[in-house]
C-alpha cells in the first residue's frame, strides 16, 4: 500500500461521526433562483453589506460537522475551524474512535503543516497541496475560509452567483467548484445571516458542512 493510500485509509477510518464513508448523491432538482433584475440588485446589496460586516472581523471561528468524499470514498466527523487573518487552523475529529488530525495553513496559499495522520507530521509550501499529496483528496481549504462565510474567494474569478427567492446567497461558482448554501441562520445580536449548511462540489469531489456555531471578533 502506498503512503498516500495508507494515509487516506487512516483518514477515512478516523472520521465516522456522520455515517462513515457513505456520501449523499446530489439533488436531482435545482431550487428556484431570483431572476427579476430589481430583486437581484436588492439581494446583491444585502450581500455586500453582509460582506462588509464579515471582512471587518478577520478573527473568527466555527464548530460543526463535515463530510468529505472523492470518487465515491470519504468520511465524516467534527470540525473546528479557527481563522486569524489569512492564517487558519482546522481540526477534525471522530469522538467515537478518538482519532483526529489538524491542518495549519494560510488562505493566501502559504506553507502548511498537517498532523495526526500515519507517518507523522507533514509540511509543505502550500497547505491545500500538502493535504492533497498526503491523502489524495481534493479539499479546497484555502478558499473555504471565504466560502464557508458565504463570500467569494478573492484568489479566483467569480464565475457565477445566484440568490434564492428569499434574497439570500444560494450558490457561487469559482475555480471549477460549485458552492451551494442550503440553509442560513437568522440575523441576531448584530450579526448578519450566516451559512448553516454548505456543499462544495467539483467533478467527483465534495465537501459538506453543517455549522453549529459561529464566533467573531472585531478588528
């Protein structure tokens, strides 16, 4: 067994919280989107105000659940994401097996460090490339720091954007990925509406997130 295959097997075995290596097939029916120009303009204005609030708070974190798949294989577990400016630390764990791994990286494509997988600590010049090399999985971690908040990633052109009938962001398309927002939290305590359920797909790779709680610190 190759080192990369072995590492991927360890990761799959360690992330069993949400149903092991099963994945959900994509929905066959696309939800309706806004088509009225005036309604789209209003939704875009709300999105811009939301983005302004979020970008004023570069230190934030969330806790939740994640499911990852690639070519029909994957795993699920708890996720704890902490962001300070471009730097992030992502921890995934499976409480049942008490196994976990941690990735430290930079949303601007800086060096990365991966801990907790078979073979010891891995380091590389780019966190996303490091994770792909170690596991064989496509996980857009450098862009996810923006996508998880419902923002386009600054590093890529925005290929498409759509809004749901209630005026909230419904989908983004960037770098060949389609990011869908299927559930949002309501605004509260001065916070804008925030994503609760997100799915990112490209070809046969998919990442699904359920956010249980957000924390923000103002600059």
